[in-house]
C-alpha cells in the first residue's frame, strides 16, 4: 500500500456542489462585472473620443491658422523685400526711365517670382515748379503703367504732386491715368504719413474686378531710414508703389485646405484694408493671429463640441461598447484592440499633419519653422553644456540660371539632389533644413567633433561633383556659397541673421566659398552700401583717376605698353582700390558709365604721350558686364575718335570668365571691337576653364597668365607645368603671352626660360600715376 492510498482512505467525502450552477454564477458575476465595466468603460472611452476629436479639430485649426499666418507673414516680408530692392534701384538710377526700370525688373524676374504682383513703380513728389519738366519727361517716356492723356487728377494747383514716374504693369489695363496725384487721392494722408514714419502704407483699392492691395513704401537718400521725422522728411526720395492681387496671396495660404476661410486685415491710424478668401462651414470658429506691423489674419474652421452626443464617432463607440459588453467578453477584447488601433491611427494622422506643417514638400527636409525651433533648442543645449554650436547658411550660386535655362522641373530635381547630397555629408546629430528656394541651413551641435569650417569644406566638396539629373543631358555643375555663424546669441533669429550676413559676404567675395561671421562684417556690408551710395556722384565729381603699370618685353626688357588701372579718390576715405568698388559698379550697372570714362581718359592720356614722342601701347580693362552691351563698342570707337589715338595702340583686356559668360553675343561684340583695329588680350588667363577649341572661336591677340601661376612657380611643380602648357597653347594659336604679377627675379628668370613674351609686376614697376610715369619711365 502506498502512502497516497492511505491518505485517500482517510479523506472524508466532499460537500456536493453542482459544478454547472457554479459556472453560471461565475459567468453571471463575470457578465455583470463585464457589463458594468464595459458600459462605464464605453462611456469613458466615448467621452475621450469626443474630447480627442474636438481637440483634434481644435489642434488642426490652430495648426492651420499658424500655417496661414506664417505663409502670409512670409508673403508680406517678401513683398517688402521686393520694395526694398526696387528702392535700391531707384536710388541708384534717379529719374529712371521705363526702359531702365523694365530692364532691371526683368533681371530680377519680378513678374515671374511674384505672380501676385499686378504692377509697381516709383512715385515721386514733384513740386509745382518741377511740373513742366516732369510733363516733358513723361511725354518723352511713355509708360506701360500710365495710359491716356496727361491731366492732373484731381485737377487744381497745389504746391506739390505725387506722381508716378517709371514702372511695370502685368497687363496694360492695370495702369493709372497719367497725372494721377496720389497725395491728393483718398490715400494721400496715409502716403504722406508713410513718408514721415518710414513705415509702409497699405490700401485696399476696389478696381471693379475685385479689390487690389496697394502698398506705398517710402525710401530715403542713402538707403537707410533716418531715425527722426525731420531727418526722414529731409532725406525723403520717393515711394515704391506696388499693387498686388490679394487673392493669389490668400489662395497660396489656403492651399489644400478645405472648409477654411481666411480674412486678412490691415489697420493703422489712417488706413484700413480687408481681404477675404475661402468658405467655412456654419458654426466655424475663427482664430486670430497678429502678423505685426498692423496686419492680422483670422482663420475660420469647423470645431465640434466635446459632448458624446454631438460627436458621431463617440456615439458609435458608446453604442458598440455597450452592445459588445452585453454580448461577449471576447468581443470586448476585440473592441479593446480595435480601439487601440483607432487611437494609433489618430496618432499617426496627427503625426502626419505635423510632419507636413514642419517639413518642406519638395525635399522632405525640416522647413523654416522647424529650423527656427531647432536653432532655439541648439542655443539652449549648448548654453547648458558649455559647448559652441553653429549655423551654416547654404545657398547655391546662380541657381536662377538653372531654372532659366533648364526649366523649373530640372530646378526642382536639382534641389532634391542637393538636399540628398548635403544630408549624406552630415552626421545624424547635425540638422539640415530648407529655408525656401535654393537656401539650406545646417545646424551643428557643439558636441560634434568636426569644426564648422571642416563641415563647410566637406559640403563644398560634395557639391563640387557634377549632378547627373537626367541621364540624357550633361551632368550639371553648381557652385555653393556658405555663411557660418558660430556661438551663442540671444535668439535663434540672431544666429541665422549672422550666418546670412556671412553668406552675403561669401557671395560678394566671389562665391563658391564659405565665410565665418565676425561682428565687423555687418560694418563692412554697411560700408559697401555707403560706397555704393557715394559712387553715384563719383564720376561727375571727378573722383576717379588712372594709374599706369608698365609692361616689358622679357627678352630685352624694353617697355612695350602700360596697363591703365582705375582708382577712386573718396572724399573722406582716401584712395580706394578697384577690387573694392568695381564689383559694386558692376552690380549697379554703373560700370557702363565709369568704363566709358576709363576708355576716354586712357586714350586721351596715351594720345598725349604719343604726341610727345613715346610710342607704347595702352591696355584697358573692360569688365564682363560692359561686354553685355553693344554700346561698349561705340564707347571704344568714341574714345579713339575723340583722342585721335591709333586703334593699333589700344589693347582691350577681357577676362576669361567674361568670354565664357555669354559666349555667342560676346564673340559678336569682340569681332566688332577687332574690326576697329584694336587688339584683345585675355586677362587672368588660366583661372577659367576655356578649352583650346573654345579660345579659337574668339579672335584674341594675347594671353595674360594670371598672377597666381607666377607666384606658384617657386612652390608648385604643377604651376610650372601649367605655365609651360599655357605658353604652348599661346604658340599654337599664334598669340603673345604675358605673365602678370612678377615679384622676384627667380620668377622672371623662369618665365624667360619658358619663352613667355612679356611681363608685368611689382619687380619691374608698381602702377604709377601719370606724372611719375612720364618723369621716370617715359623719358623720350
Ligand atoms: P588686373 O586686370 O589683373 O590688374 C592687375 C592687378 O594686379 C592690379 O591691381 C595691379 O596693381 C596688380 N599687380 C600688378 N603687379 C603685381 C604684382 O607683382 N603682385 C601683385 N600682388 N599684384 C600685382 P589693381 O590695380 O588693384 O586692380 C585690380 C583689378 O581691378 C584688376 O585686375 C582689374 O580686374 C580691375 N580693374 C582695374 N582697373 C579697371 C578698370 O578700369 N576697369 C575694369 N573693368 N576693371 C579694372
Ligand atoms: Ca588687367
Ligand atoms: Ca589680371
């Protein structure tokens, strides 16, 4: 017998309970618990669904209104930017003609870039004494914006009139009648107040076909807005007037948004303007956002109340919940998972919306809003950790050309490829975003090992590889400029602004490079703006003068020519070098006028020396921008005729990059110049990428080997090889070669051994003023 059997034998018989009834009891209890729990759970869930749905609506509306507000804020800033650049043009070209304005407006592609722009131009204050002269001007320069016969409107004699001078209209019928006096119109007070306050004046004008948004932006001599009312009145130069179609702006803000309406509103002491767009369902509520400077926008969208009975999905959850609780526990389980899935879906959907709002649609990179937020975080984090972060502002050079020549679709593809390439060159810890257009921002955390400079170099490097956008077309080369701001700032906006300033400097310094922000940079940019202003009167005030650098035959060191080099005697700053002011002249188009002066002065001087018996040649620099115009050929002819200099004594220097810029037209103009009997030299040769075949297409006489190669003779074997190739190239094409920048006898000996024909440089002579040259070198 086993112990188990014994125990069994001694056990008393158990109480008899019916197992079936027990099960039912358990089931009833369970069912009751399930029912109670299920019903109350369903009620709670339904309430939470209703709340979430209401919250979601509210969140969607908040998001929607935030996006609408930032789209419109950006649009308003963009319009102001346009006005500022027009003001810059009008300051640089006072009393610009319509043709001049149109030409400029076309170079910045204003009508294309601003589809909402209906028309724009400058409005000037004309005193009654100036009126006759103005009318003569208006008659001689019929405008595309004003149409009809001249008539002061409203009629009457007033001390001054605010009249339209030059401009552009999208369609001819968007014009104003000639003689329309803005200051005597309904908007007059507001426009004059804008002159005194320095702030823009906005109006809603009903043009019959719907309202138009008109903006008058005051501008002042010197470019900046003076600090006091008196100073503003004294320096007042005019208004840039712009007319926009508000519907296009509002449509852009409404993009892909259904059941939404927006009301854009401007209000200040003197004017009130309001524009509406879109349709909202009944019961929609509005969220108002302040866009600053008097602008507000109200966004209307549907929002449901948080009650279960008002929300269909909450009601459904409740009914199904109760039904399910009554029927089976298993279904409750299913419902539970169903509910979880529904909630997950809701989560995903809001995540998606958030993603769309904060990311760029084309490249999927973080957009401006997200980047601004990330910069704030970057600053806080680095402050806490005692590390130094940085922002890199990246901009493609001449991206506009890609859009212009290959089309916007190719431009978009390029931007996507650029985004991918930039991203690939960064570590995961670094953030990259697209600010719009061809502008990208990279944020570098202080904890990153590589310095911002190294990262910038790496980015420039990866961008140098040509882009293969479409396998049938040629790979596309683009250059990039980068501005870097390093360290702490009060706000993210400050860090970004500094990076942008550095970017501006990188562009001004020749592009395809990076620059690091330093506080004086801002001053340098201001100096540039001041110089730009001062340059306007430099020709008429006789502030330009020429110096002459001798050019020698390397074989026997006889003087063969002099190169005329421009200098600017600034009334306060002293003599300024051309590297500083020629880029400004080129940018403002003034190089045309100054270049003409240089040609005349150089030819007159050389003709005078010839009359004294010195027969050497004169070399004159002509910039790429000058070669964009046919009239430069006339200027050369004129300089020869007026001075009486023999054409065979004049050499025109054109840089290699200038030739490549606009090859077909340039080659036609160079032919016309050659036809005058003048010779052509290619300046800074070797720095561009011309091929032999390319050079043959231009009928040139001399190659001026860039001084960078001369300097590298002593240090780099490649440079020696390159000089040899360039000399060979010259010989193959039957051209003379000249080496620039000779500073040592070592360099000179080497160049002579390589059979370079001529040389120019500090070793032989610095550029000299006319009197010194005449006294020391041109002794007959
Ligand atoms: P560029 O045509 O290459 O002129 C030669 C420049 O090299 C001159 O500078 C000259 O002073 C400098 N140079 C000459 N020998 C040496 C040397 O041995 N070592 C070094 N380091 N430099 C040497 P500059 O006068 O400052 O002119 C700079 C540039 O400004 C010129 O470069 C030219 O591109 C432009 N430029 C000057 N005058 C005119 C002008 O009248 N019209 C136009 N469009 N451009 C001008
Ligand atoms: Ca030159
Ligand atoms: Ca040169």
